[in-house]
C-alpha cells in the first residue's frame, strides 16, 4: 500500500532559498515554515473538498455570467494608467476580515473584485480565512457592507463572497490567450491598508505558468510580475492596458539575508481563476466538487533537472492503466510545464473524476505522452 505524505508549509513557505509570502495582512500570516523535500501524493491537498463556509444564512451565488472579453480584442486601444484606474476602480473593493478571539484575533485587510452586478465578489481565501465577520467597503462609501462567505477553495487560494447590493460594476476578465510576457500591467489594491483610495502600481508580465508552494499545497499557472504588490493587495486585480483583469494578486517574493529580490509578485491567472469561479459558484448553490485521483507518489529531482519523478504507482490506478512507471520524470501535465512535484500536485488537483489528462514523461531519454482518465480517490 502506498503511504501518501503531505508536508507543505502554511502561508509562508521556503522557495528558491527565500520565502513566498501571501500578500494579505500580516495579522493572519505570521508563521514561516520551510518546506522539506519529500514524497508527496499528487492529489492530497488540504484535507477538504473546498467546503462552503457560510457566515450566517448564506444565499446562493448569482446566476449572472462573469464578464469576459472577446477572444480577439486587439482593436481596443491601450489606455494610460489613469484611464485604466478609471475603468477598473468601481469594481475594486476593500475586504475587512475581523477575527474576534484566539491567537489570531484582530483585523486583516485585503482587496476584492466585483464579478457580478448583484453582489458576488472574488478575493483570496487567505484574506478571509478564519474570520468571524467579513465586511466590504466600496469606492465612495464611508460605511462597510456586511458580506457572506459563499464558498472557498484553499488549494487555489480563492474565495467567493456576497453582499446584498445591486447595480454594481463587475470587472471584465481578459481572454487568457491575450496575455504575453512583456505586456504592460497595472495592479490596483489597498496596499498596507493606507487611508484613502486604492494604490496603483505599474509593471510588466515577467513570466507565465509559474508554480509556488502555498499553505494548502501549490499554486500553479501563476503570472509573475515586477509590479509592486504589498500587504493588502491580496485578492485585488492585475489588469492589462485595456482595464481587463488578467490575474488576482496573491503572493510576493520576500527577500532574505541570503537572497536579494525586488518586485517579484505572483497573480492567479485568469485561465486558472475563471474555472475556479464557476466551481465556487456551483458549491455555493449546493453542488460539491470532488477532486480527481491519478494514483502516484512523486518527488522532486535531486540532480538539478526539471520535472517531477514518479516514486510509486498504485496498482490498478489511472496512472498504472496509462502506463506510468517508477522513475518516469513528468515534464508536462495537461499542456502546462511541470518544473517540480508541486506543479503536478496542482495540475491534478484542478481536475475532476472522469477528466482525461495528457501527461508527458521522460523515460530512458525518450519523451512519451500518456493519457490517463482520473477517478475518485479510493477509500482507504
């Protein structure tokens, strides 16, 4: 029998000799834990299946479709930073998460993005995690509005909340295929919980498809940006020069005494966020999601190469039926590069039983493409 181990850090985690810190308020993210090298089951995450976490009597999610840009919008002119802010500002809100008792008692401040006109708002899970009360402050308002937590996905660090308001201005999400390295981008959020309106910073898309270790496993498909992102920006939008959301700001690279780093931030890409939004809305309406199961244990390579090495294959599992073998090195899953075991964990986590996934492996120097159909995790 395979023993499945998960040793993944809480909010702060070791990463390339430094730390990745969630960019939310420090009151909810105080511990730093190094991530040991270990064998990790590809589908084990946080021990839950993205439960609904209601605050009071939770309504269902809106049935209003999320606004997305057309596949080809090159004809739209690029905007300057002031015009971008004008277009997105009414869709960006302050999230105030209050914990009333215990070691984490206090107030955490983050950012959210309005996604429907009738009250659905997207933010990071770590912004509202553990809160007794969640409030939302809209642009131009002096009094916050009480929010209800509809559903959370700790593994993807996203949460859906709802306020009893109508006539809101939802953000428009960009076409995922329109995002390229070098694109100019703007981050909007309530950095450092400063008084007044949102902080606006500008930069570029530095890299795509990054994977980092997070408190609940790994985040994959991330956009790396040199746009300045600080505590309080968590859950806020990274937008293109048309004012469309390309990502949800979620983490920053914190320099250590050994490693110097400036302006290295990470956003959950729109390609990752949009499917999760639909899953969160389904959960809020009573439709639970079950994660897919591949049936392998994996570990990082220790020779400096990229990929995740297969340590064990469960007999009769989807991986076994697909022809995966011990010592195969997975380099791509579902079209995304696999640089190490966290990337494979994240790729499988985002799939459901019945989904088919193509996995590229290196075996004896030859690249082989295998196809596996995922199943529900067997009971132990």
